[in-house]
C-alpha cells in the first residue's frame, strides 16, 4: 500500500469503518491472498504499525504496508483430476477365431480314404498389461504461521486546551492505536464523576475554568453586538 492508501485507511478506521485487506507475498507466516480485518493504524515511524486480525483467528498481528493490499486477489482454478483411459483389452475380450471346418469328400466304395484331421484352434492373444495410474503430486508443506505478538498495556489519556477543548487517545504499549479524538465536555464531566475524588477534583476544576473563560467570551461578544446594534440604529437603517 502507498502512503495515500495508509492515510485513507487511518481515516476509515478512525471513523469506525470495518476495512478488509489481503496479505501479499511479502507477509510471513500467513497464506498469500488471505484476508484480514484492520484493528488499528499506528504511526508510520514505528515500523510494523498496522494491526490486523486474520480471518478465522482471534489473535492480532502487526504488519507493514508492503505486506498488505486492498485489492482482492483472483481465485486460482481448481486442478482437474485425470482418469486413466480404459484399454481395449478391458472393454471386451479378444474374439476367438473359429476354426474352419473342411468338408469331407464322400468316400468311394472301391477305395475309401481316411478323413483329414481337423486343424488345431489358435490361442487368443494375451491382453496387454494394464498401466498403473501416476501417483498424485505431493502438496508443498505450508509455511509456518507467524505468531501474533501479545499486546502491551493499554493507556487511555485525556487532554484539554485552555479554551476547554478535550481529546482522548489510546496507546497499546508504545504504539498509539487511536489518535487524539475530540470529546465533548459533558462526557468528560460524566467520566470525572466515576473516577477517584482526587482525579475528579482536578478535572472538575479544569472544566470550571474553561466555563469561566467561555462566559467571559460570550459577554465580550454580546457587548460588541450591542454596540453594533446601537450604531446601526443611529444610522437609521432598518
């Protein structure tokens, strides 16, 4: 996959889309052309940063872009089995030749002659030997499958700006599997109520400070709007 494919893949995964990819010949431990589902897309600088789950497996593994493709490979035609053709000797036995029967002349009364001996019957030809069918071709041994690495500890982080914008990100070990995603302040407040008191106090204070800043901003904008409205009325424009 190219950098543009990886960027589009990361956006689709972040949007919650289930993406299917296929393994290329560069993938180790999995069959070429096998399918997998994308679990997460990490940073490009982290090497094998695309986490996938192969079809029919509960384990996950990390791959690089050159080991995956979004183009489904064509299916290979199934090999046809050839049956040995039956020989002519198997279909019907050789016909036996009938011995000709010679007619015997009637013997004259004065000089009788001895009857000739009948000719010996010819033996039928022996059927040709059957050919043994060729042994089936041996299948190549399957390549050993690459075991999926065990995931590291999961870290969920919350961050906020001075303007009260909150974001959440998830890391597995040192790899970021979910980039910073905006989170509404109402959901942050709900999470804070379920955390220990010390953590909830810090988060509540941050939310209160952000609320105060937004109130000051609203008051300032309202004052500007009132001033603009008075100027508009003084100009006599409806």
